[in-house]
């Protein structure tokens, strides 16, 4: 029997099956060793084969089907092992805030590089538009401009006034979408706005400044309808890049990638070389300084590993 992983907790997972509905499953011992580099061999979104025990009404995962793609993060800084956040996603939504709590551009860019590397199309959602003052509204427009210029779609939402919620709901239709972002940006609140029946617990704003308090600890798949799934992920604090080689980094900045063939040197690092198409685009304003600076920062950070 096959099913889809909709929740995981350590070696336990909840699998949605056609035949028996949602079944609690454990992983077979053998499975655990096969994918030694990942801390979790089975992730939300995985399609799996299970053996069902009629007596206990539980199952055992015996095989994980090949993944179309997956999104990962490093388990801890400097750690070699990875944690699979979700598998088989059609699109990824990065929720950001320009206020309470403000999302760092360096975090956004690392996240985007990782999604490019894993070929997951990403949309940026600027949430909490209802609480922005004049200065923050300007910040939000600047942010929109930076990422539109880089080739990303940017949406504005408010989980309180429902701004942008219908547009978002339409875009999600028929897809499996990943909702990510720092703790407190409103992932759960947006999911509740999309479907009040979800009744997800929303964090208390004051908690975020105390740190360490997470209302969502595990990834979880929720359904708007049979064919529309969303994955609520635990709040990410930092984002260690995985599987991106230093000399490929520019490929994962879409606005760099489209210009690489115009650099004079095939091994151009876009840091200082003459006749560099990336630097030329930076100088004429087609590439934003913020993105370029983060490219340099990430490039240079490789030496720390
Ligand atoms: N004013 C306002 N508050 C929001 C909005 N979205 C989320 N919040 C609040 O921000 C806090 C964190 O939201 P939550 O959904 O738990 O964040 P998560 O950690 O990303 O899941 C909660 O108090 C929410 O009610 C929004 O669009 N506007
Ligand atoms: Mg949450
Ligand atoms: Zn170059």
C-alpha cells in the first residue's frame, strides 16, 4: 500500500492513504541507515510504501519513492548532516516581514539560493501589511523592487485584513506549496486566513523576542482541498547552504545566471574581474547592490566551512 507523509515526529510519521485514511507509521530499521547523511530519512511530502497491520491499525514504512525534489537545511551550523524540510513540492513561499520581526536580506538570499539549487520555484510574501507605518511601507516597496528585479514574484498579504489572501489561494490551487520563514512572520496565521478550520496555533508576538519558543516544531501538511496541499514548517532561524559549490553560486542568482555567458572569463567570480557582465549590470542598476553584496558575502563565507 502507498501513501503520502503528512506529518513526521522523529521516527514516527502520519501517512495519508487512500484505503485507510491517516495511519500512524514507524520507519523500518533498515530504512534509517540507508540515507545516512540526512537526519530524517522520511520527510513530509514523501510518497512511501507501507505495510499495514490491521490489528494495531498502524503501519511500517518500508520504502520511500524517488523524490521529484526536496528542500533541506543543515542540521546545525558546521554540521555535515542535513535535515529534509519537505519533499515533492511544486512551489515554495518565503514569508517575510519588514517589521516585527524584520527579516534579514541575507536570510532571504541564502534561502533563495538553496531553492534554486533544488529547483523549487519561490515566491516572496511580504506579510503584516496592516501594521506598517510610512517608513515600513517604503521598506516593503524597496524589498519588492529588489526581488522583482532578481526575477521573483512578490506578494503582499495581511492575515488580519485578508489583503492578498484570495490571490494567494488561487495561486496555491492544485499545488503542493511550502510555507517557510522566520518564526513569527505569520506562516500559521496565513494558513488560518486561507482556511479558518485549520485552527493552527499562532505565536504570541512577545515570545519572539525571548527566542527559543516555537509554536510549530514539526513540518505538517495541510489540505485546502484534495489536490491543494500546504506545508507549514518550523520557523527557521538561520539557513546553512547545502549542496551549492562555491563556483556554482552565481548560477543560483537568476539575474546573474542570465548574464554569465557575457563575462569575459569563463571562470569569472564576478568579484573583481575586468569585463564582468554581472558587475556591469550592477553598475547600470539592473542588478541590485543588496543582492550583489549578499552574493559576495555568501561567496566569501565558504572559506569558513
Ligand atoms: N497584524 C498582523 N499580525 C499578524 C499577521 N500575521 C501574523 N500575525 C501575528 O503575528 C504573530 C505570529 O504569527 P504566526 O502565524 O504564529 O507566525 P509563524 O511563527 O510564522 O507561524 C501572531 O501573533 C499573529 O497573530 C498579519 O498579517 N497582521
Ligand atoms: Mg507557526
Ligand atoms: Zn563576471
